[in-house]
C-alpha cells in the first residue's frame, strides 16, 4: 500500500527493497526456515550475505513508514537522555517534557522568570544518572564557576538540546524583555554540581558574558533545611523553592549576578545554558 498526503507531499507505504540493513522484523515461519539455511558467508558483509540468502530463497524484504516503531536502544542501562537527536526528538519529548508550549511565567525576582514543571522528573533523574557518561567533558573549574561542572557544549546531543531549549523559549524572550530580539545563539552549556559541605565561592572576575541564561534544576533539594538555592546579589533576591524540571530565564551577569547558596549536605545539579553575546 502506498499513501501520498497532499498537504506535505509525504509518501507513506510498504516498499519492496533488495536489502535492509541493521534491523529486521521477521515472520516466525520465515525465521524457522532461515534456521535451516546457511545464511551468512564469512567472505561477505553480514548484512549483504543475509539479503543475498533471502533473495535466493525468494523471500522478499520490505521497508515501511506506515507506523512509528521508535528506535533501537542499547542493551545496556544507558538512560534515554543520551538518545536526543534529530531522528527521535518527538519520542524523547514525550518522555521528558510536560509541555511543548509554555503558557505562563512567574517572576520570583525582578526580570527573573520561572516556568514550573516544564520538564519531567525523569529528565532530571536520567540526566543525573548519566552525568559521568554524557559525552561532554568534565572539569573541576568551569569558565565562571569554581566547582565541578560538565561541559555539554561538546556532547553528542548539544545541538539538539539547544534547539529544544530555543524552541521552548525564543518566542517568549521579546515578551519577557521588551525591546530585545534574541538570536538564540548558544554560547555554552553546563551541568553544575553544588555539593554540601563544600566551600562555594564565585569568582566575579570570570563572570560569563551572555545576554540571557536558561537554568533547569535537575533534582529536588533533599531537605529545605540543608539550604541551597540561587541568589541574585545585585537584586538582593533569593530563590529557594526551585523544583526539578522548573525552567528559569534571567539576564546576563552584568545586571543579574547569580551565585549558588551553600547547603550543608547532599548534591544539587542543574543545567545552565547561556545565549547570545551581550554586545
């Protein structure tokens, strides 16, 4: 069956092909028959040998785009967070986003905006679980922090994550900051780790230059009594009621110098992305 949709011009159907590589869905009867065949030739690429054997047995092969079958996943316990790319963004969003369109922002501090529960708790949990194997680089001293950080700008899904965040925020930036037209150019992207019982100190001389930042807490504070949170020192304003999956948008450090409040125990991680050069 071949179906053509006039609106998009997309052709859908089941199409006979000489060879399919990497993944197969095989009828049980065909699979039992294949067990009796010498399917693979050690002198030929395995997929080509497989297709050649089926062709010689008059067993046709097809490809189909009538249904979305998802994607193949490694047999390891690697979280789906690592699977964010252009091909499976929609499936990824179903698992990790509560909404694809932000309806409302609150403002806990002047020009600091928060959209609650944009991401699911699974997003934070899987990001934290895979933080040591994200494909980015680990450093004990990110550009503008003196605490552990994971540079996501070199990770395999950096571009896809950037597109996802800009799709969520770009149309809102002119409304939040009238007169400013965002470019959505990613400057850098970090996961910052705030560990209890560690001395936290921001080096203001290394304050990062960006027009605006997007911050997403990745886990809940274990206990509000242990402290933690974000303080905007020039505003004399503190945010301590953050939750995993919330999304904060705030201007660059020139006007909104932010530092992390100390906590007595536990580890708090958050994703922070910086956009647009300010000059």
